[in-house]
C-alpha cells in the first residue's frame, strides 16, 4: 500500500485519496484550497512586500501630517460667521442704539440736559449716548453675548455628533479647544465693539459731537471722550473674560449648548444679585461682577484707576482658573458624540 492510501475501515469503505491537487500553474493546493507550495507562498510574500508602505515620522505620525494645519483659525471663523446665530446677533447689536434713540425720541427726554444721572444725560451728546448704551447692556446683554459664543463652541459640536470626527482627523484636543476658544474670543470682541461704534454713529447723528458730561458735573472734550470710551470698551472685554472661562468650562462638560450658555448667564445674574446685598460688606469684592461698571470712572476729569485695576485682576484670575479647569476636563473627557 502506498503512502497516499489508507487501509479500509471496518465498514469496507474504499480508501480515501489525500494526494494534493495540482493547479494549472503547478501550485500545490490541499483539499481545503490552501496554497502549500513554497513557491506560491513566496509569490504572496513578494506581492505584499511590493505594496507601498506608509511612512511615519519620529513621533509616529504619518509623513506629511502637521497638527498645525488642522482646524485653521480662518476656517473656523468663516464657519462661525456664516451661522445664522452670529449674523442675527451682530445685526441686533448694531440696531440696538437706534432702538434706544427711538425710545428717547418717543419719550419725554429733555433736550441737551446738563445735569442728572447717566440715563438723564443720554441725549446731551454722542459720547453720553454711548455711555448709556454700554450701561444698559452691561448687566445682561454683554455677558450673554460672551456666554453664547463660548458656551456653544464645544457643546454644539457634541450635540451635532461632529466632535468625534474632528478628533479623528485627527485634530489634537488641546489645539481643538484653543482654536475654538480663540475664534469665540474674536467673535465676542467683534460683537461687543460693534455696540459702541454703532451708538457713536447714532449719537452723532441725533445729538451731535458735544462734550461728555458726568453726573458729578465734570465735562471732557469730545476727543478725550473718544479715548475714554475706547478704554472703557477694552476694560469690558477684559472684565468679561471670566464669563468666557466659565462658559467654556460648561461647554466641555455638557452636550447641551443651551445648558452651557444658560449656566454662565445664570451665574452672572446671581453674582449681580449678591452684589446688591450690602450686608456682605467686603465679601462682595470677591464676586466676579463687583467691578462690572468700574469703567464709568473714566467719564471724569480725574480718573480713578483703582477699581478698574481690581476688576481686571479679578476677571483675569477667574478666567485663568476656569480656563485651566476646562482644558483639564476636555483632555480627559470620554468623547462619544
């Protein structure tokens, strides 16, 4: 009996042939269709080796990949500017001073007053009108603007289920958070700056370029008032940094954009309420909104810088703490959406 045959079993069945089959190319194939010929295996090995290999750099990244080229700031800004939310908000802020002019025209405001509070002095000159526009917006509108941009930045990507795809590009987490934050900061600054500029245009048309008058009776020339208003706007941008930091922290902590935006706005309102309780005494100095209107000290002949310096320092500290917490939270967040 040859080596390729087996002895019949007890049932008398014919022996089973197990001799390997030969293909037309002389490759050896067993009964399961698996190549066993060494020459065929060599061909498969050579074919695999001929496939182009993906080169990788020293850091393990694919050759040509640059983290700095992902999620460019200009792309993110254009994307945000095309959103209807941003366009409507910019349009509303630009129109608000003209709405205020209509309110004063419809009402019984005294023409060109020289005494009274800031609201009473709104129609005295264009600079006074800008002061009133910033004053009436400082409690709610301006914090809401910053909270909207920063609170929506990461949470909206999560709600759209696009955050995981951005990270899979891959965009490094720290870069994603930084680019989103920078874009939100620029949009916040643009929107806030639109308000005094629009108010200055409306005030100049209706009330003229007169002196800025303070409730204490101090008056400063128009040119000096423009510098004071520029500094006031810059102070507001710095002061509202604490809202930006808090909204960003909430944005990386939830998938609900409205929750992040609303949470930051509610904290701002709560802080303003507590700031009105004089029984708290010096404890109010530690509230983030305690120095919200310190910029109004600029409308005077002798400017008091102490409150503005304290407000800028307080906002910077709050923003730094909230920002670091947001970065830490996002770095360890389990992104599933």
